[in-house]
């Protein structure tokens, strides 16, 4: 059964947005259970653009690379990040760079960009590599859950490179738990701070993170050190503008969450795909063994095999499955009328399986990214794990640097496998993670 969600103005030549009267909460539960079947069913029923309502919010999904380009490039400034993301994560990642828009976003991003210049990235690389070498060398063997190992490792790197502080394990674990709870709170079904619900835990954890960063700001402002926290405390724009303490806390909480979780999810998927496809694991290992054990920053460009495995893993399971925006004025997408106040969604996870650009999209095939095939370049917005437009992920080069360095050491020191009939059981209720945390058999190489 089809209903009209938004009727286009008479004489506008725009199309009405179709939808259905089904219970929106039940629709979201169906989507979380199996997002790919859900998306395919809706596209067959309504086409690329369709609407539903849930929790008092009217949502329009705009599938396809062309729609993604219209929304993310946002040439007429019709869409805003802040109102959309704030609905999901605003109370927990208040005024992070992704939640700012237009002139304010440009101003903050300009200052924040100083923390991710090539020169600063090289400094981060020098700080992170010893941590990674030591941590990977001491991984346990036998049955190991890789999600947990990667999460601990990325937290160790974050504490060293982003915070520049040494913490007792109990305090580090407390921070890690706080980040996990803030992320999961964004998709809580009960969106009120009622204990012991996800929303309540997220609000509580945000306070823990704020207290931590405010406590350490005076020391960071007093002395420059080669970590992100210090860089943000001393960064200035060309006009001499600096961040307030509140700005620093907001950006640190957001950036640390983004770097921690996205890298963990990406490496977990890479480990799974290399376990299921041991020939690719061996090809990546051969390349790693041909490079120095201790890398130079410029060596990272030599990892074309690991890079292709990473890109294909990001295609099959992007850490951020969708990009929401709010229409700040009446506009259109792909000829459909979008009224002001509408929440529109770019479903990049399902866009990444568009057969128009990625033949046999369910198949793990890193050769899609060779120069000869370059399937991800067939359309500027066919492959968008880092988003696009002015809000494209500011830390994408840091993330790739961290992932390649970890994988380099893992491939040189270990081999890993899963049973031939194992299929990773995914939890799609927040950021995509395996329900079983990806158990593998990890063995040390001679």
C-alpha cells in the first residue's frame, strides 16, 4: 500500500514522495535486523526515494549515487548536518565538527585541519608506531576475539597520539566504556534518560568524558606536546582565532570517538575477509614482509594490497552506514519535492552494493580497485565510506595510516583463520559490529 508523504507544489514539475502507512518503529526494527533485504524491498516497492515516519520524525531515504551527490555536495545549501545528527547523537557529541554547518563549520574545520596536516600526521606516526609494534607483538594466541583486540589497540593508540597521557588501566577502561555507551545511545529506542537504558548511559558517559578533558586542559595549554589534545589547545586560524576550552572538549570527544570506533570496525572487517579469503591474506603478508619491519612514513604508500583489502572491506561494511541531513528549506532531490524540516538519509551501506557500479556486489573482490577496473571511480559518489562534500571525514588519512601500520605488524607476526562455514553475525543496531566479536584462531608465525 502506497501513500503520499509530501505532495509537490502545483505546477512545480516535482514528484510526490511515496511512502507507506506501516508502523515506523516496526520498520526500523526490520531495517536493523537485515538492512540489505529491507532496502531492496523498499526500492522495489517505492523506487529510490521513499519516506517513513518514526518517533515523530519524517524520514526520506534517497538511494543511489546521484542522490548522494546532490545531498552531500549541497550546492544550494539546502541541507544541514547539525539538526540531523543532533537527533541521533547531539546530547552525547554536542558541537563536534560533524554537527556544525555552513560558516561556523568552515571556521572550526579550518582550525581543526591544523591537527591533520602532513607534517603533523608524520609526528603522530612516529608516536603511534612503537605502541603498535609492542601491542601487536604481545597479542594472545589461540581463540581470540579480534574486535576486542582491535578496540584495546586503537584505544592505546588514541591515548598516546590523541591525548598524550598515560592512564592506569582502570581509568583507560572507564574511558573506553564511556565512548562505547555514548555511541550506542544515539540509536536508543527509548530516547529519555531513564535508567538503565542506552540514552541514560550515554548522558552519564558524556559527563565522564567532559570531566576528563576539562581536568587536563590547563596542562595541555601550558606546554606543547606532539598529540592532538595539545595541537587543539594551541592551534590558531590565519586570523589568530583559537578554540575555547568548551570547543576543545567538544572536538576531542567527537574526534576520539570517530577515530576509535571507525578504525576498529574497519580492521575487524578486514581481519574477517582475510580469514575467509586466505589467498588475499597471504598476498598482503608477502607485501608486508617485503617492506621494513619498522616503517617510515613514506612506506605507507607501498601497501597497495592492504589498501585494496581495506577499500573492499569499507565497501561491504562502512563503519558509518548512513549520512543523515535536514532540509533547511524547501528543495528537491532527483526530482522529488523535499519540504523544509525533512530528515533525508543517504544510505551509503546499501549504495555500496549497487550493481550498476559494483558487479556481483556480495563478493569480496579487492581487485575492484585496480587501475584497470577502478569501480569506485565510476561515479564520484559510488564509494563514500568517509562521506563527501565539506563534511568529508577530516581524519581519514590518520585512520588509514593507523590501520595500515597495525595490519603490517599483524601480518608479519601472525596468521589467523575461521572455520570454512563461519559467517560473521552482524549487529546493525548502532555502528556495525559482529555479535560474537569475531573469534579467530590466531597463531604466531615462526
